[in-house]
């Protein structure tokens, strides 16, 4: 198998990939062609089938397909010019080759998250965290396997767990540095801030937006999920519940970034900074990792950073 990260312009390849998306489009001359997004655990690449006559078998989105193709460069990105394609049989591929996963051990990260929960002293917040992360076996299983995004950052199995834990650790530092912060509130918000992504994004191999994700989004969905669990806890203070929900609703920091509210509490400001810091630094790490084998310092223009990125000199 030729992993996508290993592809180079000019290569002729014969390999199996997961077709995450397939569209039938038309050229300016009115000729039909296929446009696809092909994935494996190392990344994704666009594929095009310009000639739909000979050697093109039937397949659909989410099929594993065998392709014979040439690797070309188009507008600065690699693309597959596919000449032959067919649907692959199950015995021809290993699904784990198509599921990018965290480099960290999932069970070890989950144990760290549980240890973080046990540092929360406020009894209502502690009970809430236990309800969410420790008492629902189905939720725990899916949470450990979920990604934190479709493409932008932590877009791999275990990404949601890794991101939530990293944000909580940053928030723990903020609370130590700035004692005015209500640490228990901030840690609870940090661990819970993205649980709505459980409903926003499907599990692998799809790892795509659900109807709920498209129509409602993870910020509002996550707030609703927390509200449902808060109602199960007798005597949960209304003011504390509103402060926690505000942190979740404002954690993207700006209205234009999808937050229904802008941060009004110091804990909400801290959470927004921690979330943004971990998302952007992880995204940069992923850019570096994806270009590690190329040996180039300049890595190209990146939309998230709106800059032509460069690897630091050794």
C-alpha cells in the first residue's frame, strides 16, 4: 500500500483508499467526470476520473476502492489522475490503515482525565463530571474514539479526548497563575467544552458532519447535553449551572467563530484562550508532521494561520 503521506508528484501508483466523498461533475465542455476525496490514516488527497469509459468500475462514497493513478500537482497540492478504479473486496484491506489515531495511548489519556476529575472539589461539578465521563459506558467508549474535528485539528480517533485533556491542563495552569479564577468551574468547562462533537461528527470511518452537527452545531448541542445531566443532580445551584453553560456557549471567543455569546466571565475567557491555543498549536504540529518526510523548510500557505508557514531551523 502507498500511504498518502508518501506520495510524490510523478508517481504511478496502484493502491486502495477510502473514498470519503464522490461527486459527478461536468467539465466546461459538458463532459462528466468524478471528483473524489480519498483517505487513509496518514491524510487525504483529491482524486479525479476524467474518462468514465474503460476500466472504471461502480463505487460510491464510503467505499474502499482500488485505484491505478498518476500523482500530479494542481494549484500547489497533490492530486490523483485516476485511470482505473474498482471497489475493493473486504479481504484486500485492513480498516485500521484508514483510521488515523492519536499517537498517545487512549486508556492512559482517559486515566489522566479521570485523575483530573478527582481534583474537582465542588460537589455538584464533581458529580456532573462523573455522570458525563465515568458512569456511561457507551459514552466513554465513543468519547475515547471520537475525533475533535473533521479536518482542522485533532481530526483522528482519540482526538477529542486528547484535545479535551490538553485544554484542561492549560486551564489548570491558568487557575494556578491567576487565583481569582474559579478552578473547579474552569476545569469542568474545559473537560466538557466539546462534548457536543459526539453528536456533531460521526465516528470513523465517516468522521463527517451529522444532520445535528450541520443544523445545530457542537456548542449548542454540548450545552443541551450538559443541561440534561445537570437536571439529574439534586440541588445543583442555578447560578453555577448558568456560569458553566456560559463558558461552553462562549468558548470560541467570538460571535463570528460560532459562539452564541462572547465571554463575560474570567473562566470563559481562560477557556476560549486555552481552546484556541491547543487547536492552533496542534494544527501547526500536524502541518509539520505531514511535511516531515519532504525535508523542506517552507511548508506553503495555510488557511488557518493565513500565512506561509516555515519549519524552525535545527
